C-alpha cells in the first residue's frame, strides 16, 4: 500500500464541458435542519421494531480467482448475518459477482472465451469457495442476470426522468483495473516493466489511460450538501469513525459530475443505456444497483432496503459512501443504515492482489487449517482500522493457542471420563460456591463469574459494530480465566469418596461447562462448525443455542438450570486438532512484480 489507513482515492473526478441545467435537488426546498431530519428518518428505520436486517458483501470482480482478502469481506458479512439470526432477526445476506466492464471484457478476451462463459466459470469458483467456507448467503447475485439488468435499466430511467443525467463529454484519466476516473492530482509518473514511462494511480498503483469521449454524466455535484448533511446527521453512517471522517474530508474537495456511461464501441460487455444503443452503463453504477436488485427493486424492495447494511473494503469506500448515496438520493430512495469498512490483508507489506502476484489461496488454506480455522484467524486478526500482514505461521500459532489448547483443552478436561465418569452435566452446589463468598471458591473465581456473566453484553457491542476481533479477544480472555479456575482447584486431586469434595468437584465442572456453553453460543457467528461440535458435546440442543438462551449459570442466581443432570452428547474427538509444520512460512510473493499492473 502506498498510504496508510485511508489509502483510497481522494476525490471524485470527471471534467464536464456542458453547462449545468436547471436541475433542482429533491430536497433543496427544505431548510438544512429539515433535510437532516429527512435523511435521518430515511436511514434510521427501526430495525429493532420489525427485526429485519439486510447485509451485503461487495460483489466480486471475476477477472481472477478469489483470494483470502475477498474471503475476509465475505466472512465479515457472514458473521453479522449469523449474529442477527442468533438475536432472532429475519436476516437477508447477499453476495455475488460483478461481471460487466472493461476489465472483465479484456480478461475474457485474454482467456479466449466469450464473456459470459468466462464469467460463469469464475463466478462458480467464488460460489464454491463461499459454500466451502460456510458463508451462509441467502442470495447470490450475478450482474449478468436478467433480474439485475431490469433493475439497472429502471434505476437509470428514474435518474434520467429526474433530470439527473445529461449528455456530456468526459476527458481525463481512467484506470481500467480500478474501473475508476482520476484527476491529474491523483496520478503520477512511473515506469512499466520494460522501462517505458507511464502514468499510474497514486492510490492503487494501477496504470491509467487518457480517455476522451462523449458519454452521459450524472449530476453528482448537486448532492454535495445533502451528502454532508447525511454524514453529519448520522455519525455512524460510515464505520469505523476514521473512515467516516475521511469521507467528510473528500466532500470538502471539489465534487465534479460523474461520467456514468462508456461508448459501446469501447465497452460492449455491459448493460446498454436505455434509449441509446451507442452507450453502455458505467460498471460501478451497474454494480452498486445489485444491492437493490436483491432487495426486490423496483417493485418490492422496501422491507429489505430500509434495513440495508454494506460491508466494504476501504479501497471501494468512495464508490459506496459518495457515489452510491448520491445515486440513491437522486432516485428518491433511503440511504443504507451503515457502511462498515475494513482494511486490507497484505503479504510482505503489500496489499494482496493478483497484479502484485502475492495472493493467498483461501481454499488451499481452508484445507490446511480447516474452514473454521481460517474464519477464526481472519476475524480474530483482522482489525478494520488497519492493514494486517498474513503469514501461515501466525495462523498456526494463533489456532494452536486459542482453539486447540485453550478452548479445546478446557472442553477436553471437563468432559474426560476421568473427571466426569457419569458423562453428565453435573450438579452445582450453592454451598461450595455461595453468593456470600463463604464456600470453597476464592476471589478470582468470583471475578471470573463476573467476567463471563458480562461477556454476552461485551460481545454484543463488538458484533454490532463489526469489531469481531474485539469480541474474540474478550472471549479468549474468559476462556483463559476458566482454564485458570480449573487449574487453581485441580479437581483431579479431589477425593470422590468424600461427600464435600465430590460436591465441589461437580460444582467446578458445572461452572466450567456453563462457561463453555456460553463461549460455544457466542462463537457461533465466527466458527459455526466448532461451536456446533462443542455445544453438541455438552448436550445443548439446537433449539437452546440462541442469544437469549445463554443465561449463564442460573444455579448461582438460585434458579433452575435446564442442563443440570443431563447426559453429555457423544464424544466426537478433539475440538480442534493441533496444527504441525512450523516451517510453513513460504508465502513470500510468488513473483514480485512492481505495483504497476500492465
Ligand atoms: N467489484 C467491486 C465491488 C463492487 S460492489 C458494488 C470490487 N471487487 S473486488 O473483487 O476487487 O473486491 C471485492 C472486495 O474484496 C472488496 O471489499 C475489497 O476491499 C476486498 N479485497 C480485495 N483485496 C483485499 C485484500 N487484500 N484484503 C482485504 N480485502 C480486500 O471492488
């Protein structure tokens, strides 16, 4: 990456030569205060009331096979979807592939395939990866589908009818790799691999070309103040905060109108402009509408569109937090409730990407480390605010420490026949672990109970803001405390023939199993397979695994525990097998090209 946190392009370009016409913004007759209220209302529809939730991943370009960075976007959104389901929401979760545009057209040509066949092949690879990694999408959209073409055509017509699109002429830099227009300030000189001088995008390093053509322009400039109002009135519209701040900064700069079509002679692979067969709709406008298509646009999108949440990588923030809201405002549609932004996975300090040649294959890694292992690693190590460097050794160390040793070891200890010969959820003895602190439990044990009791609220806060790594940090800390509790009291040293020891031993195991049940329930959005194995081993039935079921250690509060005395589930082996091969760290970039793509 060339720049740090916000290594995303800094403004929205397009030089238009035609004069502004008499367009009147849909809310320009309102006072500033009123406009904020309108925008607030439109974007803060109460999802708590109808308990519906709609989360999207970006749709993935099919010019190359999926890599680990793509899987990260998908796992982040999957975690949000699974979490909402656990909370009893009706959740819709979509992903899919972005198949039009020059980049794909050229990739298909290079592969000697017709574009649709080429797209189908790669789209299937993404789908296969997501299915293998338990990405529980409820819809998979391809922009080459008919339902999408209808939605885009309709959307375009609405913008046109509102006077927001006009014929103009664009002259400026274009990056095909990013499918993005750039100003002179956003490009720099560089040398390609043969030493020839070229221009590249400052932000991505991708080659840019000068283009001059007649096409359609969108009146982006007319939306600057409404976008500012939206962001200022909704401080959580773009999260985490540094990205919100960045968008506000971009909006301080010039916001020229945006070219939203290309000449058909140059770009054949795309949706034609309605009523003008000589022009093709700009791929980003086409792609962004996918979120509406899946929601049921143009006839029946309200239910889902009112509760839309987008997960996006920071490289595509400008498209989602400026272009997309402007298009939506123009079309008279509500804005997304939130845009959650994440940073990048790097290898050797460089953003993982095909053009750099440093991609990590997620399917291969999920075979090496298991699907849940890869999911756990990505969500435990990935920090939305900052880039994270990938190595296999980091994965091995983390998974061995936290899944195999800490969590798996705890389950193993508490369910092993030596300590639990009856293979039941043993009884809790209030006299051994009384609230009055006069039994055998010590002060650290009470601290542990406090920590685990407050864990669901802590985890909830972090899942809600898509900071899964903080949720996992908190869970891992509690798992360590529970291991400490078992270690401290060494139940294997207690004498089963002594009534009091026996009751204390059962209490230790009961408390530990309650901790494990809590961890297993809270971990479901992250590692569904491991959670299922853990909860099944504890004898927790599928209908007892929701957020509301957590209710940690009711016996300590003096109420019944439904699990007490219940037989444990079948022993299906260790929770997570330790990973060997310490020497796996081979993923230096396979071929270290310059950052410049050809
Ligand atoms: N097709 C557009 C998105 C259109 S959405 C209307 C696109 N596709 S992409 O395939 O290039 O990227 C899809 C997602 O993968 C983005 O969220 C992007 O940030 C993410 N990642 C691509 N490389 C990545 C890393 N190296 N690390 C983390 N995520 C990265 O952009």
